[in-house]
C-alpha cells in the first residue's frame, strides 16, 4: 500500500506494469534522455539504472528533466485506466452541457476541428453512450427541469430546441414514458457526468439528494442504473442544485481530501446496510478500518462477511468512503471502482492529512 513508504524497487515495478495507482503522485526521470514521464507512459521502458523517481513534478523539473511529449505529465494526472486525459473530449462534453438546447450535428463537430467518427468512438468508450444520445438526453433533461419549474409545455419545447410540438411530445414520451404535461407531478432523477483526476464519474440525483455516484467503468454500474430506472423511470442527463453541489464538492475534495461533503445522500438499503454506510462516513480521511473492526463498531462482531457485502453494495463512491476499508492483514481487498483507484484514493487522503500536519500551528 502507498500509505507506507514506497521503495524505488516498488516504483520501478509500477513503471514496468504501468500501474495507474501512482499517477499524480510519482514521476520517473530518465537519465539517458533527460525527460520525465508518468509511470503509465506507453513509451519503451528505461533500464533500472537509468531511472530516478520524484514525488513531485516540481522536483523533476528542478533536477533538469523536461516533460515527456508522449504521456504529457503536466496535464491532469490520469484518466480511466491511467491513460492521459483527452482534453478535446472533456471540452466537447462541457460545450454540450453549456448549451443543452442546441441540436448538435456532424457539421458542428467539424467546425470544432473534430472528426465525427472519432467523436462517436471516443464518447462511447469513455462515457458508455453515443454522443448523439447524450446530447439528446441532455436536451430533454433540460426540458423536464423547465416543466417542473412550472413552465408551459410550449416554453419547454422551444427551450429544448424542438420546433414541432408533436416531435417534442414523442421524444419526451419515448424517453420518460409519459406526456410532457404530466411531468410536473412525476418524480424524475437526472444524471450528470463529473470529471475527476482518476476518471469520469456518473452522478444521479434529484431535489432530495444524491442517489448514485460511481466511476464509469464499475462493473455493477449498469445494474445499479437499471435498479434506479425500475423504481423511478428513465433517467435523462441534466442538472439540478444537488448535482451541481456534488460536482463542486468533488472538485474541492480532489484538491484536498480534508474537504467536507454536505450534499444529502439518498441510498436505499436494509437497516444493516444503512448502519454500515453510516459508519463508513465516520472514518476520517487518511485513516482505514478493517471489515472486522467495522463489524465491531456497529455492534455485530460476527457479521464480518455481511459487512463486506454491505460495503460492496454501496453505490455512492468517495462520499460514502467504502475505499477506506481494508483486509485484516492490511491488504487492499475488492473495490468496485478498481483496486488501483482504491490505492490512489488512500494515497490522496494520506498526503492531504500529511500536508495538514506539516502546517505550522497558530
């Protein structure tokens, strides 16, 4: 675990394995070329004797190393699987979210210097949906929010960019299973993508709170979404005060893990699961608990396996910090968001706590 000192042997092994858990925490300088890289750099690996490791980019630059042009260590640290972020993709998604009523076509993409086929592949790979479907869902999600604010159907229709009333009704009915006029009294969840240094996260919420927050490549994510859809109906992309608060608080937390979360969490589960999730939120950043220790704290010392299952059933990652639970032997055990992310999150928290301890008192 990176919560203990890391040896150069460990770092070199991580370099050979392109382990994304170290992205953002360590870089490697290559003496023969004078450049420094992420440990996940796809370039050919240097010999052990030609490497030197730095725990900050500033240290690598101060030692005279230049940033690699292939893995771009000066950009945001990591993306799903540890590969470099594609800034154009994140920028495109933000453009669409900023203009939810716009009908995006291939000509719009070309005007931005983007190839439509590349956009389709990258969007599906990164966000699990097509660009067209995402843009349409966002447009209709904005219409749903307009209707719930008391606007007339014609106003929501025009705001969503639909010239045809029949086309708008058909699109809303196909997406949400009900006519636009009936949406004012219907409880609808909204979805929003949130960028993080270790990959995109999907947030789903409503006016009551956050129902789901998961990394996009979590294996159980489709099942979790289906469960919410069964209870609440289709979930369009859109935004609401809760989702905006989640985005802001997650951004602050990834800067400093001591940042508090205040957004309400709405997560259905048994009384036992609720007790486990509540106890998870009592674990301070920078600390860990074992499954057995967690079972002791909720008064069920024999229910270690059940605690593990409840931990795995949590679908609000980071805010309900199931990553802070480890095995009795100190090993990082299963984590739905991938073990490398669990290691990354724990190291991020450890470093935030260490920075706080290093600050002068008074």
